[in-house]
C-alpha cells in the first residue's frame, strides 16, 4: 500500500503509533510531505528513524529547508577559535538567523542536533539533502502530485522540474481552485482547520485537493491517507 502523511513536526510518538495503526511494512511506501522538524519534541529522532527506512520518501518542507540551511553551518566543534574562523564578521548575522528560527519553532531541532556527535550531525545533513521537492506518482490507476505547500505559480505537469527549492517551499495553494482535472494534488503545510474549520483534525478533500496536515503538533489528531484505497487513519 502507498500512504501519505505530512507535518510531523517532531511528533515522534504519534508517528510511531501511526506506523503501527496502518501496519506499515517493508512492502508499503510512505510519503512524508515535509516539515518533519521543529515545534514538536523529537525532530532529530524522527529524522533518524525515517532515514533508516528505504520505503519512507521525504518531501521538503519550509521548516526542513530552514533547518538544513542553518544546521549545515554547525558542522564543527564549538570553540572560540572555531567560531571566529567559521563566521568572522558574520557572527552576528548567524546568531540573528538562529534567533529567527527558534522563534518559529526551531529550538527542539537545534538542541537535538547540537547533542549529536559530529558524524551523526553530518548524517542528518546528508539525509536532509535527499528530500525531494515533489513527487508525481500513479497509484491504483489514479495520478497524484505530492508537495509540501503546493505548486509554484505557473507550474504545469510538464514544467515542474524547472522550479527551484525556493519556489516550492514558498508556494501557496488555492484550495478553491482545481489545478488538474485528472490529478489529485496532495499537500500539507496549512493545517486543515485553516482551510475550513469544519475539517479541524481531519483530512480535507475538495476540487481534486487532498490536504493532510491535520494539525498534530497543535494538539489535533495526526492524519494519514492510503492512496490505494482512500482510507483515512488517525491517531
């Protein structure tokens, strides 16, 4: 079976409960549509688990991108000499970036990363580099495009590969608009209660959209969908 989930945001326990609920096995595929890190308590533990599963396919979210950009600058031992060497006159800018990131939920990711030995920090950075910008798949005769926040403005099925990381992580989806008549657009990023309060804590479907960020990190249920059967799962 092929499943999709999104915006895990460090909610490791719920993620593991979901894997149990769907009886996830080596024969299945799970697409994680971004924002694995930040806000929740165990983002690094989540990344490590996902990285060890060949059948878990990560798609880049805006929080993952910010984490990668910031954390790759921390691949050295923190001493006064090393800090001066790496940042020079840019030290204040770096700490401002850290401050901005922690304000939007980056503290658990930063602390978890900082507690790792150097080889594991490098492993996490390498894994974040593997995140795709989108996935276009066919399941049980149905076509899907899976992206974190949606498709860049002007995107079509034929030109998706021409857009860069920034285009994808800043995309804004109009859930009142049908983008494709024969393709389902599966997204996270915006909790479904922000699309329509009626869908608080559950998956949203309309206009060939399937929005699957059900707001788990904000105290709602975590949602997951089976693309083969359309069955929804919650923990």
